[in-house]
C-alpha cells in the first residue's frame, strides 16, 4: 500500500480529520498524526496510507498545497516506505568489499566501486607502552616535574591516554600529580 508523508498542517488536526480530508482523493487505509511524547500534542506532520497507487497519486496532485484550516499542507510520497535506511547513502556490507593494492577496483558482483584501504605494511602505529607498567621501579610523583612534563603538551595541557599510552589507572594518577605540581607552581598552567 502506498504511504504518503503529510506536513505543515495545523496542530489541531487529529487522525480522524486527516482521514476525512484524504478520503476526498481516494480510499484511505490509515491516517496517523505524529504526536510529541512529552506533551502529547501534534507535531504538525503525519502519514497516510492509501488503498492503491492511483489513489496516492490523486491525493498528491489534489491535496499538495491544499489549504487545511488556514495552512497549506505539503503532500509527498513517503521516502522511507520501502524500508530503505534513513539519512544518507547505503553501503555494501563489509564482506562484499574487495580491495587490492593498485587502487580502487570494481566489484563485478554488484557493479559498485570501492576505495582502496591503506596498505597495512609498516603504516600502523606502534602500540604505546605504559612506562609505569614496563618498569616496576617507576612511580608517579608530583615532585618529579621533569618527568611529568613528558605527559603534557607544549601549551601546558595534560595529554590524553591515546597519546600517552598509559593505563586508565596510571593516567588518572599522572593527571592528579600534574594538577598538584601546577598548584604548587612546580609546573606551569600554560606553556611559555
């Protein structure tokens, strides 16, 4: 059954009124006004299912721009009626993608073209190692300003875990130590 998207109607319109208006163009199966969950008021748009494609095209031609209680409504075919994903392009599943090292290649099963992925040899970043986990004699000390500067940017900001490679426990300890050192002026709050 063809589904129509109806917008820009007054907030006073309910399901029955919407069905009544669209029954002028053909047989209406369902008419649903979308309501706000919090307030329970109409959101000013809804969906109408017509009995046939002919009724749907009649409704679009007759009622698009129709003045309903002082507002010109907009009637179009529902774009998501076929079950397509909303918002943007749909891509092939990952297992259907084929790559080679010579650039993009056409996948002959479905005729689509994919971008080449970066070569995996020597382009991956090495995993950073937590120095406190590697060397058991090291410990976090707020008085060791020279060592704590290693975990700060040039502008005095604390570097995130993805850059330092610390475990979450040690990252929190280092952050706490840096803040203490900044508080007693062993480290600057901003770079100079």
